[in-house]
């Protein structure tokens, strides 16, 4: 794998596109400008890696559109050292962004093929999340809670109560809810029993799979 000056130039152009679309968080833009997105995609899609589009990866999943990654990351307001739970490791690209932002990342992947592949790949690139899990994202990781932020990278038909319960007071859950398209939701835990909800328009994600067993 090579990260050439051509790739780096394309990333700079992508960062400008994201800024033009309203992404203002300097740390998020810096992370996207640094991470070789083409490493996370099949080599046949390399020419498309720095377009602001989602693309297929293994297990009938996708790598999210860069704007979506940036938008969700910005909503989380991550500070260095924050405990962050990611639901849907996928290709690992969003995981890498969270690591670049200084988060202590805990991530769950439902697809075993992706879980095995991405776990090895992130380590090879030098990204070491605190914990990667193969399991049901609807349940979260109560043994590591509470979290400063939780990000869901697939479309959920509803907001799982375990995820809300695993937020710290002041913590933020960023989750796309609905069918196709989904509406991006932000929940901020304002007390042990109360949450503030905001909505941020339409996005498109693959479905968040639930273990029915």
C-alpha cells in the first residue's frame, strides 16, 4: 500500500469540499486530511476514494461518505481522552478518524468477516482501539460504560435504550434513525433520567442488524 503525493493532494481537495459543505471542526478536517481513505477500499475503487461518496466494501456493507463521517464526528464534540463507543466498525475508516481525534475507542461489528479483517488491518496501520468486539451493537458494551460519546454508523429503526443508558451525563449519542433515508439524531444526556434530542436532516446508511436470538 502506498500513499503518494497524488493521494495526499486528493485528500486536500476533499477537505476543501467538506469545508465548503459546512464542516468547521479543525481536528476532524485534519484527521480526514491525514488518513489514506484508499487503504480502506478495494483497490479497484481507488480512483473513487477521495470523492465525497459512499462505496461498497465486504459483507454487503459500505464505507461511509466522507461528509457523513465528518458530520457525525463533528456532532460528537470529541476531546482527547474521551471514551467513545462505535456501533459498526465496518472498514475501520471511522474508527481511524476517532483514533486521530484522540478518543479511547471501543467498537462493535456485527459482520464476522469485517470484524476479523478490520481488526488486523487497523493494527497494521498503527491504530489501536481500546477494544474491538464481534457482537450485537444494539446492546452496546455495558461492561465499559459510561461513554462520553456513542456513534452509530448504520441506520437503526429505533434508538436502542441500552445505548442511551451507557452515556455519561453530558454524553452524546449520534445515530441515524429510520428506513431509507434516515434522519440523523443527536441525543445529549442532560441528567440521569433526561435527554435532549436534535435532528439534522437526511442521510443514507446500510441497516443496523440486530441479533434476534
